[in-house]
C-alpha cells in the first residue's frame, strides 16, 4: 500500500466519522436568546404619548435657522452646586 492510498483511506475515514458526530439539541440557544433580547418591540406602549411632528413647525424652524433668528433654548439649572470629581 502506497502513501497516497493510505492518505486517501485516512481522509475518507475521517470524513465518514466526522459526519456521524451527534450535535447538541441546545446548540445556538445563547445566540437566539441574545438576538431575541435585542429585537425592538413592534407595538410599544408608552406612559406619555409620543409627540407628533408638524411640517409647518419644522419648516419655520429651518427658516429661522437660515435667517439667523434661532430661538434660544431654556436655561437648565441643577440643584447640585459642586463641581469637579468626587474625592
């Protein structure tokens, strides 16, 4: 028996044995669970209604922006007077 014949026989045996290996019934459950956790709810329920958009209001904002008459946002104040990192 030559080297090539033995090599072919070993490769054929490995392919046959490799095809017969049993698989785990729970294989892939972690991936499916993670994917399901990341799927967005197609029909969400909110406590507060989502504000609607208005084309005329948006167009007015764009016109003000182009004319350099942008409305300044309200100031934000906090109750914490400290600054810097905690010690």
